[in-house]
C-alpha cells in the first residue's frame, strides 16, 4: 500500500499561489450575503407576520449569527479582504461587534487552536473530546440547546461580563437594531435576534464543532486528515447551518491563509488527486455528522433518517 500523499504532492506552487489570492469582490459578496439574509429574516417576519415566518426568521438568524462569527474568524486569519485595514474593520465592526465579540481577542484565542490542534493544549478540545457519545447523550445535548438551557446560561454569563466601556460597540449595535425595527413598525422583531441567540445559535455551533473535530478518527494525530473533518453540505444546510464555507474545515486546517471563498476549490483539487484516499475524514451532510458522532454500539439510526 502506497503512503498517503503529502500536500506538496497534491498541490502545485502555482495552484497554491492562486488559492491564496484574496478577492475584495468575493469578500464583499460574502459580507453582503450574510447581512442580506439577516435583513431578509426580519423583513419576511414583519411583512407576513405569522408563527411560520417568525420561526423561520429566527432559524435563519441563528445561522447568520454563526456566519458573522465565521467572517470574524476569517478576518482573524487575515484571509478575507486584500487590504489589512479593511480586513480589520470588517472583522471587528461588521462581524465581531454584532455578536458581542472582539477580533483581537478571538484571534489570540483561535490561533492557539491551530497551533495546538491534535494536542492536549488545544483550547477547543473541551468541546469535542468525548465524542463519539451515546445517542441518548447526543439527544440530551441538543435538547439543552434547543430548549434554551445552553443559550440562557451563555447569555447570562455574557451580560454579567458586559462592560459599557469595553462593549460599547455591541451596545450601540443593539440600540440601532431596535431603533430600525421600531421605525419599521415592528419593535417586537428585536426579540427575534435574542431568540435566535438563545434557542438556535447554540445548536448550530455544537453541530459545527462536531463536524469539524467531533467526528475525527484520531484527535491526537498531527495530520488534519485524522484530527479534523470536512462536511459536504447541500445548499439549504449552507444557509441554515454551515455559512461561508465553514464546512471545509479540514482544508482550512491545512492552509489557514486561504480565503474561505476558495476552500471549495481547494477541496475539489485535493479530492480529485486522491489526497483523502484511505482517510475517513469527509462527511456528507450534517445528518452524516450526527451519525458519526454516535458510538457504534448505540442506536444511531434513531437520530436522523439517511440522506
């Protein structure tokens, strides 16, 4: 049996250079798509107010809150806009601030994850170290998320640590959002943002974390094909669960400098050349992710039907 391909064997220098090339147009489209869906989620619920449109809007908002986090993540890697100042501005004010985060703070934390992935020093290991779990355990985790237990806990902690001096940008964002929705005649819609953060966002984040590292075959390995996973997601999952190509996480761990809008192309090149051959590191939809997250001796098929 031939040894696994090295990245340098599967990817030419010219291809690598092309993949690393940033596009202001693609970055702007990603940003506008994320914010466009946020506006649309509110607009649909306001224009056709009924339980279905409100719940749909809340679900979309939960996924887009993660989308803002992913843009913050990509800007933290300086892998979004070409210009450093524009990258920093977008990451901080258009992505981090609305979700009460900080580009600089997230960058310091997240780079430790990349530096120590596959070791006990990985700060994200705590989120996935016990997977796979029993089907009952997985159901309990998502039940806590979807009933708001996780979200209320995290929101309470966030509010307790709130500082007007440190978080003035986030406070201003919420004031502006409430003012805009009040001007649209629907101040009640402001609660949709909090409902998304409390009841949807925690489940979306958990599912993302499981897909990235919870389904890994050997989290102690230094090879991302063993300690990280990629999920090939259908279009609707990209809207609701996996925004901005976050599902191509294995490729991101190999080459964190590649902009998110080029990760799908990188995956296609590596797949075609057999880079993943012999490695069970690709999931096909988040139903597959959930099944992989369940121990073999547990009734995994009770979680979701096959896609």
